[in-house]
C-alpha cells in the first residue's frame, strides 16, 4: 500500500517508516501541505495521510477521487479541515481520536504555570544575569476556579490535573461524561465564575469564535484563557480587545486561527505579515507555542501506530473503529456502531 504523506516533518518520519515497513505500508513524504495546488502529487498512490493544516476541501476531494484515492488518513483527532460530507460515497476518512491526551493536557497546564508564575520572564532575565524579582509576582492556583470547555479525554485529564492543584473545576459539554472531576454548569455560568478557562472542544459551526466580542462581557475580570484545541475557537482580534480592556488577564495559545501558513515553519529573520499574531506575541501577558502540545515521544509513536493500523484495516477490507461517517449524521459516534463501513 503506497501512501502520500503531506506536511511531513523530521519528527514524523522515524515511527511511520518503522511501523509502516512492518505492516506493508510504504510512505512517500512531502514537506508541502495538501491543497488544490499540490493535490496532483497524490497521483499513483493508494491513499493520503494529512495533518491539521492540510486543506482537504471539496475540490481536493474530487481530485483525489479522480486519481483513485479511496482513503484519507488523518494523523490527528480534529477533522475540521476535511469536507467529510463531500467524502461520503467516495473516500473513506479515518483519524487518530486519542494519541496521547496526557501530552496535550500536560502542555496546557505547563502553559498555565508558566504564565501565572512568570517562568518565561524569569528565564530570560537570568540568562542576562538579572536576578531581580520585580514584576515576577504570580498567584496560587490552589483555591481558584478552572472552567473546562469540552470534556473528552483531554478535557477530563486537564480537569483532573486542576483538581490535583486544589482548584475548583467547572465544566461545560453538550454531552456530559460521568467520570469528570468537575461540576457541570451552563456556559454562561462558567464564563462568569472561572479564573481560568481552558478550551478542549472540537471546532464546529457551533463553537466557531466561542470566545468572541460577545463573550468578553460575560468573563470574570482578569481571566486566563488557554487554547490547545483549535485556533478558530477564539476570535483573535476580540482577544486582543479583551486584553487591552484588562478583561483578559493573560492568554496561552498553542493554536491560532490563521496558523496554517505560519506554524511549523521557521520565520526567524523574516517579517511576519500577520499583524494580529504579531500583536499577540508582542504582549507581555500572552504566550504562544506553535501547535506543539501533542509533541511527545509517546504521542508520536501512538499516532503512527494508530494511523498505520487504520490504513491496514482499510486495505484488508475490515471495519475501522476510527472511521468518520457522514451518512448517519453522527460523524464521530456512528449509529452503525462500527459494525460496517460508512458506505
């Protein structure tokens, strides 16, 4: 089985090559992202493997189908960059629903601790032999209220971590889970009472710009916003407004709405033309990491194992539990209960 692997990075290759070879799956790595201008690279392959910033829109799907591609393997959990509706009846879509929820949840807490204890600023000072403590005063997390939006595996683990710090944890999810160390409340109440708000929900039409200008009026003054899910959950310009108005005390972002042409690339020595991102990075109470929350050795191994397993399952004609389905309207929780393929 030959797979075109798009948006490839050096850290992707070892596990995919090793596990793919053992399972009879051959990968051809392309550093370019998949899109309308690059889809022709998929000619002659049996499937494609894509990541979060590949653009798998209707035109790309039609082209892939014309090339004989019958499977799209997402090596991530989110699928908002794939037109699943357009794929139905043409191309099967599989994903990695849980590669290492601990990696993302732990990175989220690392960002929070870095922000509230000013660790990034202290690091920069001591590198210059400046050992002054002026301006480094933080605050205890113990006794504060954390609001967790989205209680899938990552959200539940983050809630558990917050509980371990002695925080009161509120949660919101359309589909509550029984094993969450948190109290479910309405979204408005979560906004009003939370000292820290962490986003762990998928990006949908309903959650697009969940944190926006209307939300600002509901937030507790000085709230810290954490986002390690999808960039478009936050209206970045509204976030800047909230920071300038002192409503938002700090923001820690591992994702950004317009990241696709910026993240995973080295722009040091260049002028970044995205003025919104430049303004965010320039703010002293904003920390930005470049979509690295997933990046642990364990996660990379799990991603490769699951992705290759999904491809082998498709190749061998089996039913893949990680297939996304549009037919029944339940893209993730298929009514067929994984007893049959989507189509």
